[in-house]
């Protein structure tokens, strides 16, 4: 892309990348990669709150005016596909725990338990990574001195 300014859709994708439900983004293919938590939250809004795909997508913090309505429809289709799995919202493997609890909306006690189990695993991995940072920084610092 060089020094060329971003297109409107690229800028919208960059802005959407700040949303807790976005795991990663790809400007080249203009794609957002959503967390597992996103799909559970989207599914619940569609099925339990009976929201339209656009309403659900926007309530999770995405701007369809900038990102386009098709993203909302594709996300809803994927959420419904995942939701067909028996016990989807109460299975800890349906969550990745990367999204703070307050962003997940209403949950039954069983869903809360599944989410909290995934959140604990996520936070344990995060802490393990945090512990490795000093040695990683030392390795970087040492390797840059050798040049």
C-alpha cells in the first residue's frame, strides 16, 4: 500500500479492530476475524433476543454503515451454524474467554459457568505469556547487541 491513504472500508476495518470481539483483521483481504465469544453473543442475540442480523451486529459494537450489512448477515449465518451444535452456549469450548464478561450480555448460570471456565484458561495463558516477556526482551536485546 505504500504511502497511499486507506480506503473507506480499510479505515472501517482498522477501527473495528479495536472491538473486543475482533480477534484479528486482514486489510489485504478486507476481513475481520471474530473471537469465539463473538459468535456465542451473536447467536444469543439472534435466537433469544430475536434481533435481526444487523441489529445484533450493531449491538455488539460494529457499524454496518461503514462496514456494510453483508458482514452482519455472514456473521449471523456463521453464528447460527455454530449454534446448531447441541449445548452450544453451555459448552466451555464454544468460548475463548478473550472478551470481558460485561460485553457478553445476559447469561444463564450454565452459560456463565462455561464462559468463566474459558475465561480462566484464557487468563492463565495470558499470565504465562506475561511471565515470558522479560526473557523475550532480554533475548531481543542480546541479539541486537551482537550485530
